[in-house]
C-alpha cells in the first residue's frame, strides 16, 4: 500500500483493526487443522496396529514441515509480501487435504504421512506470515497482547477439532469390518476442509491487507546496509526463544496426541469421551489466551510466561504421580497453562530485531519442528516405561520455558550494539 507524500499528519497513524480481525481469522484455520491432524494419531494407530512411537510419526511428518519450510517462507515474504504468502499457504493446504482421499482409498500409511507433511507445509507458511504480521500491526510494546488475542482464535479451532474428530473420524474400530472402512472415515472431513480452504484463499485474495511501511524499524533493510551482515544467531534472546518454541510446541502436541490413550488408561470408557476431554484441554488454552490478553496489559509478559511455565510443570508432575480423575484433570489443565506460551515466546524472541524481524521469525518458526521430535520421544518412553513415566519430558520443557520468561528473554544486544 503506497502512502501519499503530502498526507496530513492526522492520517500518519492508520487504524489496523480491520486487517487485524481478518488475519486473526486465519489463526482459527491453522489451529483447527493442526489439532485435527493430532486426532489422527489414535486413528492410524488402530488402522495399522502401530506402537506409540510410530503413531507419533503423524506429528513428526506435520512438524517436520516447519523445519523444512520456515526459513524459505521468510524469504518468500520478503519477495512477494505477507498477503500473497498467506494466500499461497492456503492453496498448499488444499492440495494436502485432497491427498487424504487416495491415502484412505489405498490404506497407505506412507501416503497418509505425505498428506500430513503437505498440509504441514501450508500451515508453516501461514504461521510464518501471520505471526509476525500481527506482531508488527501496531506498536511493538503491545505485540504480546495482539498475538495472545489472535492465538485465542487458534485455540478455538483447536477446541472444535477434537469434537469433529470424535464425531466423524474416531469411530469404534469394533464396529468397522476392515481397516479400509476405518481409513475411509477421514475422506469426508478432509474434502470439506479442502473446499473451505479454497474458498478462503480466494476471499483473502480480494481483501485489503496493508503493507507495513509506516514503521521504518520493521521495513526490510536496504541492500548494503551493515545490519544485513549480522547473524540472527548473535541475538541470544532470539535463539533461546527458538529453543523455547521447540520445547513448547513439542510438549503441547505430545500431551494432546497421547491424551486419548492416556485417558483410556485412567478409566475413560470411549474414544469419543476421551476426545471431548482433549477438546477441554484446548478450550483451556482458549480461556487462558482470552484472560491472558487482559492480564498482559498489567503484568510483564516474561513474568507471566515464567509463572505459567512453573505451574505447567506442577500440573504434569501431579498427573505423573497420581491416577484416575486427578491424573486426568491435571493433564487437561495443562492446556490452560500452555495458553500464553507461544505468543509470548514469539513476541519476546523477535523483540528489538527491527529489519531482522523476518529472519528472527523464520528461525523461531523453524523451531516448531519440536512438534516432530518431542512427541516421538514421549512415545518412545511411553512404549518402554508407560505413558506416565514419559511425562518427565514435558516437565523439563515447562521448566525451561519458565526460565526463558524470567531470565533468558531479556535482550542482550540491540540494533546499535
């Protein structure tokens, strides 16, 4: 969007409310799709009789896409802009959703993983573009509030996804005659999602999303600018933020993916009831983000992140050493304490980067590959020692996140030093 050189001073601070509402709607999309893919873990485990560690490859395929495509997406943003990158990401997700149709027809686990990987590539491009766009769509000091509020839409999508999975995908295997019949239940939902994403992609194409040019600090640096020679790895708060995202995504995804089986062990009778409890896990994240967007106007984001990290560790350790209802509900409560982690780690990680913001975003989003590694590690321990013993991994993740919020997020280098 070009700006008239003789624009009145009163117009120099435009309102971004409309674009903010438009972009936050996209947070619902990747929240829904990400969590629907998590619901495939118990589904594919029953189809192919997989151990936990192999069933978790569904998450590995999805989040491996972040490792592969986050940095290229940051370069794509610099080339074609935020809006066109968002549109491209939606169309990539359409292709991935359509791949579920032949995967179900052929009952092919590798093809299921391929479909998940392609969907993950689209979600990666969407996340890498919308997160920094929301962060820079206004003053930097309020970026954590905007991101936390936008992430609430992500949680809403995440809350609905397990309910859809429970109603249309997670059927009782004893009522299905063949693995092909079980696999076939994914075709309808993913075809519907593909159609919706296609319509949304064309809708965004015709929406007005302004290019961020009003704030010089967020513009890409010009060729020859000395700042371009700096490595993003020389900013410790960004590097620690990437580690924090790696661990956060891993623990959030790992707990959600293994929750259905864990709830069965704790006495929950059916997969639909267990899926409902998983939806409450994500609903807790929704409530936490809505409350968090208000609390962050009064409490420093790093401090709140530290407190939630400590309480998350307390909840998962309590679930680890108890059983029955206490074990179930303390795990469900982890969703609430997960709520403000991603937006605050992200905002703290890119704080003060100026023209290096897109590079910082690319590094942090690459670290979402933690969702591929941590769940597989949890599954590996669960296969050998039981699910509860595997909770030592999430406990460690939460404690690092607490440290980052309280200590590691403080910038140690500025653009002028």
